[in-house]
């Protein structure tokens, strides 16, 4: 299983900004040593969409870890035979998250 190369977390969302609380690269780190990625309105995004995007980004590392664990168990239980489309979609999402 491939590993996530981003900051593993924990991550914290404060309004429109998501902070990775551990950043070994020290890139784009604020004064509190937190990596930040801001989500702002624009290109037709509403305020509620911006907050939803930030919330999803905050949860992304845990979602990736959970789907990787689930897919590992799925292969052991032959879910790929019973649910090939779902297993394929899960693997495609993992690959996309890992930049593969």
C-alpha cells in the first residue's frame, strides 16, 4: 500500500483556513509553525461552499487512511469479485489522492 506523502496531521480548520499542525518541510508555515491553505470565495463559490471545501480538506488525511484500510480488508474478503465497480472506484480515489 502506498503512503500519503503530505502532512499526516492532525489538521485543524479555523473558518476558511485549514492548518496542518505538523509540517516537516517548513514550507508555507505561519508564525505558529502551522502549514496553512486558505479557501476563499471566487469563481462562483459561495461562502457555504468555501467552508465545505475547507472541512473536506481537514478530513482528507483521515478519509484516505480509512479508505486504504477498508480496501485492504475488501481484498482479503474478495469484495473485488462481488463489488468490482466499488473497489475500482475506491482504488482510483486512493491513487488520485496519492498523485498516482
